């Protein structure tokens, strides 16, 4: 009777138990694989080479382009602040005629970003945010984004002794500089950034062996870093008043407080700030148009910032490169 009942509608207890056990094993295996995948991703993100890069503006935390510093499985990490001397800040509100100009009738908001121009005057200074960024993300961070910007490895100098420079960052940079210098004076060679493990993708050259006659000494106050700067003052840019002036006369700017002041003093992220910023931008744009400045069309076209100029600054596949260029050889004219 019992066997007939089981055959008629119910599986034997053992079969049900086996199925439950199998399902539990499958769930456990999937969970283990998921954890393994996450752990592998974490391990790769921790092991992947990072570049320390200084940014000021919409690449900082709290602004829309911050995501440009992240790579899949390798998010950028904020490591501190740095005072960079020799750069002067302008705000770029994109006057009419620029690729990024937004028609006020469209209802969309005009973006504004800083343009930090190298002046060579140590009394011009800006507080930059420093991020540890994967090499690939660093390359792509500015592609398709605000005009006239680029990264320079040796133009901007961090003041290691400035109170604005984070102590942990200053200590790290000073230690890397000392190890690099000691190895070069000793005649050794360093083929990686900061003298760490060798990385062919991030080489730097050590100076020639120092002789007694030259009497060089390590610059312990300043370090050059990869830094976002503007190649020139964009047409129609707004000169920025410093956030404060130091006792030695240094005029210090910083994007968030300077943007707050430009937008009427309202707290960033509030509706009042958005409206105040939009009003300030449009007011400045009208002023520029009244002065005959409409994005400086000749320079916009010359430098690739005009709306009709195509910018080839995105990735193509290896297959496209192979199909298009692999059969061709460079010819020296």
C-alpha cells in the first residue's frame, strides 16, 4: 500500500532529501564562485598599477565627472590634498560658439569647470585633490570632456611643506623622493615610478650620477606630479578671486569654495546654488557676447574646441587597428 501511494503521487523520502541536498550544494557552489570572483576582482584591483594624479574641478568627489577616474574593478581612491604653486584658476562657463555651450532655451544647465593655467608665479597656487588611479582610467579621464585641458607630468610642483598638503601624502612623496635620490647618487638605476617594483608601463629616469663638483642636493620642498592643467586661458573664462591669501602673499584657490562664491555663496548641491550658478554663468556669457567674445571661434577651431570639429579621442578595437593599419609600414619621407 505504501509503495503504491508513493508511486501514485509522492516521491520517496530519500529522493526528496537528495534533491534538497543537491540544491543546497549548488547554491553553496554558486556562492563560493561568487565570493571567489569578488575576491579575485578585489585582488586584481589591489595589484593593478596605480598612478597618483592631481585634479581640481569636476573630477573631484561630489561632482559629475568623478566617475571618469574609475576603471572596472579598480575604483580611484582619494589619497589627500596638495598645494600646487605656479597655477592660476579661471572658471570656464563656455560662451556661445564653444562645443560645450548649452542653449538656455533648452532648459538644460550649463556646466562650468576650472581652467588652471601655469603662470610661473609661486604666489599663484591651487589646492588639488590627489587620487590613486588605474593607468587606463587616467588615460581616459579627460577624453570627451572640458576643453583645453591636459595632464602634465613635470610642470606642476607640490609644496610638501604647505599646511594645505595632507601630511600622509607629503610624507609618502618625500620618502619616495629620498629613496629615488639616494639610489641615483649611489650610481644605481631606478626603472619604476618612485623606485618600487619594476613596471614597464610607468617608467621614469633617474638623474645621472651626481659628482662632487656639481654639488646637487635633493629638492626636499617640492615634488612634480601628474597634474591636470589648462593649455591656455579659454576664451571667455572668468578670473577667479582667491579663496584666501596666505601670510607670505600666496593667493590660494580651491574649486569648491571658488565655485560656491561664483554661484552667489550658496551651499554646493542645494537648489539655491544651482540657480545662483546658472544665473552667474548666463550673466557672464551675456557680458562676453556684448564684448564680442563668442567662444573665440578662430581659436576654438584651431584647438579642436569648436562644435563642428571631430575629436578622435576614443578607443578602437585591436581588430580595427589590424584590419586598417597592420599591412602598412611607416615610410620616412
